[in-house]
């Protein structure tokens, strides 16, 4: 084989490779996750917990997103233990980035219904609490991301540590 033939073969492989790469690419941002891809999970004091019942986000915004609310329960019963995240962006709009109770109006909450009422562990950035939220997806379908924090039982000095939190929740009406 001469050099000219080798160059032609090389160019053909390059054109084929580039063409296959372009045709194989698609815009995945427009693909909505299936219902079974909605989840809210974390570890509380090292114990893995799923809050996959009735996972949802706030109502779908008509314009810029100024608040994000995510919640879920251990079962489809709204009286089962639940976890909630609330973010309010007062200046500008929510976007894919990291938020903390130190730099945003952010609240994390784990709650349980009991015979004596609701007990709630909360993090608002005071009294030794903290909460971190990393929004990795925010689009017309809903919101996804990760979270962690230290939450305090109201009226006590009891804390829980939340780690390895992750969520994917459709806006109300999108599920």
C-alpha cells in the first residue's frame, strides 16, 4: 500500500468517526425522567433512609424560579416520616449551584408524626445547625441534586446528621 492510499483510508475513518459521533449525540436535557426515577434518599446518623413516597417539588413556575421546595415520605401515607427542603432565592433566581444555610435562605427538615403531635428536626443555620443543597438539574420537568446537614430537634439539644442525600423530583402536575 502506498502513502496516498493510507491517507485516503485515514481520512475515511476520520470522517466516519466524526459522523458517528455527531449522530450519536443527543440533547438529554429534554428527556424527562420516568416516574420511578423520582426519589429522595439520605443517611440519617449513618442509617440509609428512603423518602420515596409522594416525592414532589413545588408547582411549576411560570417564569424565573425564586423558590424550590422538595419533599417526600417513607410511604405514600403523608403521616409517615418525611423529609423536606426549602430554598428561597431573594435576589435573582435559583439555578444549578451549591447553596448553604450560611449564604442562602435554606431550610432542611426531617419530621415524624407521633401520638403527641409532630416532632421536627430542622436546620436553618442557627444553634449549631447547617444544611447544604447542590442543585444539579433545574428545568421544565423539575429539580435534582444532593444535600447534607446537621439538624436539631426543636426545643432540645438533640441533633441528627444527614449525609449522602440525593433527590430527583418533578414539579407538581408533571408526575
